[in-house]
């Protein structure tokens, strides 16, 4: 992780047709309250829109929230697009309804961490702080 000036910047996104965003909004608020800059993309985002936003916003990380069951396809598409656009330094983490058996394959594809139901907002904030980058002077 590089050292950069300013707060950690995180894009929180809801890929695909999943229409439930309460969890994503809770995480976005927790990250914001912890001093991070959060860009929430809203519902029904394509992987292309998510990656475009992350690059345009100079994000350090992308947090994907998914409940629809399309996590294997959509997470992989975001990872592939980041690689294609030479933006692999943007860390991807995710959460939602993701079966235990899908977590290891997602990590093998490049997802840095998966948070399942029951994860606390504090554990997510702590993980982002420890794994995304350290603010300048830390």
C-alpha cells in the first residue's frame, strides 16, 4: 500500500440488479464517520460504471455490496476491468449474502476481503484502515 496525502477514498457500490442498499449505506456512513471520503454510487451500477467512478474519483478502494447472488460474476468483472485499465492498485472488498464456499474463489480472483452478515461496522473500518493505505504522516 502506498502512502498518499489526505483521507482514504472509498467507492461504495451496488452492482447489478440488487435493489437493497441499506447495508451499503450503513457501511458508507461508518467509513465516512471514521474520517474516510466515501463516494456512494447508488443502485444498479454496472462493473464499468463502478470502475469508471473509482478511477475518476482517484479512489483507494472499492467496496461492493451484493445480495442478489451474482457476486461471482460481478466481482470478477470489476477485478478484470481494473486490471484492463491498469488500476489494480485500487483494492476491492465486498460484502453481503455470499456463501462461505464462494469466499476463497473470490479472493483467488483478487477480492481482498469479504464481509458476511454479522460483520460489525467497526471491523470493516478497522480492516480498511489496516489494508488500504496509511494516510500521510501515520
